[in-house]
DNA sequence: GCCTACATGTAAACCGTTACATGATTAT
DNA sequence: ATAATCATGTAACGGTTTACATGTAGGC
């Protein structure tokens, strides 16, 4: 279980509410972790029990209280000890690859039915290409805003920049792969005169 | 939940035992799915209940019976229907990125303690680089063995080749990123005369 | 003698998702 | 008026992981 570590890692820079953590996991740092608000609230309670975080409640006009979580000294020690431990390679579970693997099942018996099915698959790949392009655009924005001169950064920020680099590389590569797939579909359509 | 679909996808080509599925998910197709033998055995039972797979038991001398699972016509239909449905972008959970994000916590107070800690992190990145290189080597072997002339393949095999391409691209890119990280660590060590 | 491979399975603990629940503010 | 955003939470369910369990055969 490493959601706890991902939360603590975000808390290094500033205190967060559960709500804000959920937003960040969904938007800016979605290339290194993902979690629903449910998991986050439960995990924060556990971390508080273990004294790895501390909470300060902030009253707000016309809104529920905001509970701001801070990392404690014990929390930092816990994180450092963990990060020096070896870990596994991330397991991959890609629906899109399972779909391509099984795509040969699409029936060839009826030409019309088949081209409709293949068209749906093409759409799916185009859609995913766009989603990845959107993510890439977000990461490029972060790059421009926070790391404009990436060659001359203090060490702490270089670590962060390399984390972002992973996201940029991943999405760039994924988009290129989508293009390889879409190119095949295009050639296929051409060859068949569809 | 898509483990069921990943299992059915593998069964397209040939019947499998639970044990063999576990091996493939751990070795040859680990770039598109991962599952323990536990999950697989339970999932196979469910698929059998739904008549999406059929089992033939093979007695073996001095070993437990081998239960070979075959995909049924209903299983194929089920798979095709699923693959025409839209799906989400795969969520990423990368321990190594959380570690880099938190690396700035490594204490600078005591120089000896710090360089020992950073050395451990470097080792971790070198280890992961090697693991990814091993995977890449496996994928290249599969490429040479099954897709020697990748430009001229029947369509069914092109789909499969593009699935493999994703694995090759992913590992290649990951290794390059590890090199970016290791280069930073090397520069750092040089600058400090360690 | 010990470890690995073959082959399947039960049980419990843990993690993750979905639905439900509340309630004010702001934008369309 | 309706939907989205802010902000937190409970309950139930379903998926995943880990530990336990069994037993043969073959390599070091």
C-alpha cells in the first residue's frame, strides 16, 4: 500500500485538505498517482491516528469546515525510510491493449457489420489520443510555468522536474503509439477501398 | 473490472490452464495485464459459471489434474461487445515517482548520512533500469521470433504486433528516463566532489 | 537436504469503487 | 431553475493481495 506515501509526499510542500488532495491526484499529478476522495479521507484518518499528519480545522463562512492536514516530523521520517526501501516495477493494466489483442475477433463474415465495428475501434483510439494530448498539454503548461529554465534549477526542483519529465515522456510516447495504430487502420481502409 | 476480458483475450489463440495464464501474465504479456494465480482461478470459475469458457480436465501422472479452459462462442461475443465500448485511460501509480518527488527530504544536515541515502536511491534507479531492460530484451526476442518482417503481416498479426510495440516503446522510453535521472545524480556527485 | 517448478485451491485482510447523504455558494 | 464547485463523510460492495495449505518431480 502506497497511497499513504503519495499523500505524505504531496504534504511536503504545503498543508492540504482531503478535497484538494483529490483534485491534485485527479489533475496535476495524475501521472504518478490516482485516488478517489473516499480513499483519501479514510487514509488521512489513519495517518492522523499514526501521528504522521496533524490536522488544523479552519471554519469557513457558509461552507463545511476545512480540515488542513500537515505532515509531522514522524511523517517525514516515515517517508524517507520508505523511499530508501526497494520497490516493485509498476504493474500495467491497459484495457486498450487487451482490445487490440482481441480485435482479430471482429467478424469478417459481414463486411458492413465489420466496418462499423472497426470504425468504433478507430474512434476509441482517436478519443484516447485526444485524452493523452490534453494531459500532455497540462504538463507542458506546468513545465513552462514552474521550470522555464530547466537546466539551471536547485536540486530540490530538479527532482520535481524529472518527475514531470516522466509524465511528459509517457504521454508523448503514448500519442506516437496511437498514431502507429491509427496509421494501420488508415492503410487497411485504403487497401480495401472503404 | 477487466481481468475477465484479459483472460478471454489470451484464450482466443489456445486453451490455457490457470497456472499457464498466471505465467503469461507475469512474463510475456506483463505489459498489458498483471494478475496473481488467486485472481485467475477465481475468475476462471466465474467465467465457467457464465458459460464464457469451458473446461476439459487432463489427468497427469504424479501431478494434479490440469484444467484446460477454452473460450466459448458466447465468450467471443462477450469480448467483442466489450471491446467496442469506450474505456478509461489507465490510472498510473508509480512508486518510483513518489520517491523522486519526496527525495528532497533526504537530510542534508549530515553529509555522510546524506550521501549514503542518495547512494541508495541511485541503486534503486539502476535496479529498475535493469528490470526494464530485461523486459525490453524479452519483448525484442518475441519481436524477432514472431514478427521478423513486421511490414508484411496479415491483419490479425498486425494487431498483435502493435500491442507488442506498446511494450517495446514503453520500456525504451522508461529506460531513457532512468538515464535522465541517473545523469542528474552523476552531475550532482561530480559537482560536490563525492 | 533444499529450492524450484508444476498445479490447484481456501480464508482473511486490505484496497478501491459506487451509492448515498448533507448543505451553502456561484455561474449559466 | 439547474448544474457545478466547495467540503466532508458513512455504508456496502467488489477487487486485489497475502498467507496458508497440499503434494509430486527434478535439479543442485
